[in-house]
């Protein structure tokens, strides 16, 4: 499900991404192609988790807007990843509205339910998320959990960046991602997510 992998893998490209975006803003078309190559796999995986088979069409709409508004962007590679995810999410929600499909409520309880299990399995879950079957499982999660997992694991955003995309508090996104990973772990036959996994998906990079 995308080549972005977990947040650390995506962040490894953020220096190259930031440099490419800066050159693209100066009119370098080949640099824009580099930025696209880095961002698109994770962005497409995220959109597949929201709109399914229409993801490529929605991604195309998003990239048209990204190219049009590129001059307005200010920030580094990580910031660009979050900015593009926000645009893609808006286009995805517009698409769902056009289909008269309203996402279910994404309200989150702020209590600490579903305490972490005893085994570190984040790596195993992330590895399993590379399959199309796992993507279907993600789409079956409650919307708040699905988006949190997709933004953190597929797009590679850190906790605060994912929270900004979703318009939520970082703690809420962390909780949603943790619960989503726990549910995926059960469905994929992997043990529960641990405290280390919560920190990986939390507010820090």
C-alpha cells in the first residue's frame, strides 16, 4: 500500500523533498517532478483509503491544485507533505459529497481506552499494510482511525502534522491511530500495539 512506509521512511526523503519544492517554486519543472515522485505514493495510498478506486482521479485533481498554488506554500519537506495531504483530503471530501456519501462521524472519546498490549508489533503491522488486502482492512476502520493510520503510516506525517490535516488535537489523532493499529493487528493476526508504538505514532517525529 504505497511506498511511503512508516513515518521514519517518509521523513528520510524530506530533505530532498524540501529542496525540490524550493526549486519548483523557482520554475524548475523537473524539480516538481521529483517532488511528485516522492509524495505521490503515500498520497495515493491515503486517498485509496478514503475514496477507493476513485483515488487516482482525486489525486489528479489534488495535484492540479497543488501545482496552481505552489507559489503560496511556505515550509520544508515535511510541511509540504502535510500541505499536499490537506489539499488531497479536501478534494476527497468534495468527491464523496458529490457522490452523496457522507463520512460517518469522526468524533473521538478522549478517555484512554484500549490500553497497549505487551508486544512491540508496529513494524509487523506496517509491513502488512503494504498489501491491498490490508488497505481494504484500513477502509473498514472507523473513519477517524482510518485517516489517522493512513496519514501517519502511509503519508508519513508526524502527530502534529496529521492533527493539522484533520483539524484535531494531536492527542486525539494519536489515540485514533493507536486504536486503528490495534484493530488492524487483530485482523492481521498480529499481537497488540505497544507503548513504543504509541510513541512512534504520537506527537513527536
